[in-house]
């Protein structure tokens, strides 16, 4: 019997064709998905490489994920500027610093917080460091922070002594005329205002017995002056900026002129300091933070309007000036010696007990030479978020 080949039915052909088409489509779609996935992965990898490159491209300020925890008390006052700038402009995080603000703490208590380990770093004047050494604490400054400009711009000076225009006080002699014992406001005992006010009186052959201190924080001194509760307000920027802008007051002394030898830049001298143990156990952390802090201070000098606005916003004022800072950060023995001399003259320490080098270490002196502040880092806006603001920034 011969083989009979049956012709496929139209239905079978149609079914087979549909299956083939479906298989082709599946292959095509799968290929597209794979290609898209590969492209996405490549794109993500490329972006990641780009971010890594961008974060490391500045050899002067290499960015990296914060992995160094540094704690400090940041008060809402004039001293906050480099901390605000460091946080808000990205200098801390760019140097790997996970900065933790432990909040406001009275200046007289901040050294204790440092020694107890509640914080890691503080910024203070030479008399603060000496008082710590006197108490038995082991601390060292690593870089100079504040300074006093030489160019004679009074609005950059560290402090102003202001009186009412309606008063008869134009000089220190007016303050003590006819046996008057003026009431002078300072923020706390043992701080710069205390030492420099004493120096001002000593220069004129007067003593602590010739005036009376009233302890009032800077933010409240202007009101106390206008209410007649004090004769003299001793104010830092931004508070003297605000008081003078409000009118009705005049400056009768500045920190540029108070110290015994009148070496002006010493009047604003402040030092960034750590405990000896922290320096010994965490030298790389100290180095990274010191660099970041000085970058923030240099940026503040170079952007006085913006740093003043940033400071004003943080401390609750409408206008402010920020402090002036040493560009190099180099610690100057002759300036420290002036503070020592005043403390000796006040009877706070015996002559010869301390020399300037007792207050600091030169371990990080290689950081004292860069006088150029980098531009604010802003490749990633999330780096610039600040706890001080509610969804806003300068």
C-alpha cells in the first residue's frame, strides 16, 4: 500500500504560526529586558564611580563618608560661627567628620565637659587653657583660632566696651570719676571679657576694687544697658553689631587696645584644644578636625557677609558680624605671653610658672601654613543640612 501524505489543516498551520510568533516575541522581550538591565547596572556603576571621583577630586579637601565622631558644645553666640560654617557649608563632612553638637553649655562648664569626656574639643582663650592646667587637667592647644586684625577695622575686633550716648562716659577716667564704681557686664568670670577688662584697668593704674562686675550673658547685656542696670556692656560680635545698629550707644574701648603691651592681634587670640589623651589616642581624628575647623574659619574671613548672616540666624539676630580668625593658624608665643602677663599681674598665677609653649603642641603645625580656604563643598545638598535650621540654609 502506498504512503499517503496528508496535507496539514489550516487550523494546524495557524496554531503553529502563533506559537512561533510567541516564542520569537519572548526571545525579543527577554533580550530587551536583559539589555535594559545591563544598561541600568552599567549606568549605576558609572554614577557610583562618578560620585566617588567627585568626592575625591579635591586633594586639598578630600571628601569621604563621615567616619570620625567629634563632639563639642556649640553655644548660640559669637563663638559659634566656625561650627555653623563647618556644618552648614560641608567642611566637617568633607573631612570625614561626623560632628555631634552636644548643645549649649555655660562657658564656665565647657572645660569640665571636655575633661570628663562628654566632649572631645573646645575653643578658648589662653587663660582658659591655663586655668585648666592649674586645675591639674592635661590639655593642649593644636592651632590658633581667633585673632585680631591689624588693619584697624573696628567692626572686626573681638570685643567692644559700649556705653549709652546719654552717659558722661567717654574714657575710663570718666567711669571712675568722683569715686564712682562702674557696673560692668561680662558673660562669665574667667573668660576673655574678664581678663581683658582687668587688663584695661591695670593699664590705667586701677584695680578690681575700682569696678563691679555684673554677670550677664551677651544677648541680654544691651537691654540691661538701656535699662540703666549697668554702666558698661562688654560685647562680642554679633551682639555689639546689633547694639550699635540700634543706635544710642558708643564704643569707649576695644579688645585691640586692652592688653598690657597693646599688641593688637593678641586681643582676639583663641586656641582650639583637646585633652592630651585624645591627642595621643586619636591623632588622625585631631588632624582631620583641625583642618576642617580652620577651613571653616578661613571661609568665614573670606565671606564676612554670609558668615555674619549665618551667625545672626543661628543666634536669633537680624544682623551680625562674625569674629576674625587667624588665616595661618600658627600659634604665636608673644601673643600668648601677653595673656600670661595679665594673669600674673592679676595675681592669678605666679610669675614664671608658665611659658607659652606649655599651652600647645606642634604635632600638627604642618596645618598652620595653608592660608587659602577652599570653596564651600556642595556636590551633594544633603551634606549641607543643618540641625540649626528648619529646611532652610543661607
